[in-house]
């Protein structure tokens, strides 16, 4: 059990897949903190090693990391 959360998986995010470092049932969205079951995980960043609930959270994280003026 990592971080006191039963069932939390630890993943290494790559493109276009992820590797399971420590088995579990879910990960947490880096932006919202929402639980994402592994079978529902479709958005992540290999660069930032983060999981996202959906495209809105992925975009928000990218803009936070890169800034709104990124080109």
C-alpha cells in the first residue's frame, strides 16, 4: 500500500502505453484528484509522469507546466 490508499497502483507512463510498477486497481488524476480505474485510464503524460481523468484535465496540466503562451 503506497501513501495509505488501498488499491492505488503505481505506474510508469510511456508513449503509447504505461507499465505497472506496483499493482493496484486505480490511479489518481494529477489535476482533480479523482480516482481513475486502470481500465478507464486513457489520458496521461509520459513527460510529466501524471494521469488525467480526461482531456480537460490533461490540457489544464499541460498549460500549468508550459504556461498559456507556449507555442
